[in-house]
C-alpha cells in the first residue's frame, strides 16, 4: 500500500479537503468499503454469538405489543441468534454496497445538475470514504458486547445515537427507530459529504449543504 493511500484515512478526519483532493485523483474505494463492511459484520457476528437468546426474544417481542399470537409464534420460530446473525451479516455485506450505489447515483445526478462531469465510480468512492466515521463506533459496540453479560439490545449497540445519548425511548415508541438511526457518526458523515462536494464541484457552501441534506 502506498504511503499516499495509508494517509487518506487519517486525512479524512484531520484534513478532509486534502483527502478528497487525493481521492479525486485515485479513489482506492476498496479500502473504506471493506473496512466498514468487515468491521460491522464482525461486530454483528460477535453480538449474536454471545447474546442471551431467550432474553433477546423477550425483549424484541416486548417492543411489538400489537403482534397477534400467530405472529408471535412465527417470529419466535425465526428468531434464533444464528438465523438473526447471518441475516444481519448478509444485510451488511449486500446492503452496504447497494446503499452506497444509491447515494452515488444521487450524487451523479446532482453533479450533472451542478455542471459536474464526475463519474459514478468517483461518487461511489466519495460515498464510501465519507462513511469512514462509522469505524469509530465499532470500539464502543465492542465495549457494549463485552460488558453486557449477553443482555444488550441491538439498538443500544450504537452508543452515539440520539436515542441512546438523550431520549432513551423504548423501541415501541414511534420515534425510537428514527432517533436510534441518527447518531454522531451520521452527522460527521454529512459534514464530510459537504466538504467533499465543495472540493469536487467548487460550489457554494449553501449549495453543498442543500445537496447533501436533500436525500
């Protein structure tokens, strides 16, 4: 790995403008893509290998009080840690590049509107690199798994989410899912997206913020 490639992950956090200038020349998309996918998949595998299966089932069903008895029985038959673990890992390994591709397509179309000729592959690289703050959440997830005694809900694995940090709403609450998905890593990703757009398109800060927030 060249010294330039090795420097980009550090620059993303301390000198993002410089990092995006380098990524525009040589994308190295595989590095953030594999890092995020493998790191997240490992955490999910570890979680489902150590979680208390009976506790997890009771917790999950308690968050869905409107289920009928038949639905509860069907859910119980599918909720073994092994099944849920492999489904989660499959979702990470398949879903991550698909989500990146959707955002890359959005940036491609937005870029055309802004008069940019940047390719889909470059926008895919941007999407992958701005997701790098997600790696900083993984050590906190590991700490939760190690100290929980097998009884930590999946939504609490992300200790930087608004729901975990501020609101503490039960998952049965209609706003809990949204607040659990908004975390500090996501905010950081939005900031990096704005910076990347400015570096690549030379558009105003207001325009780049608007483009970033529209999705």
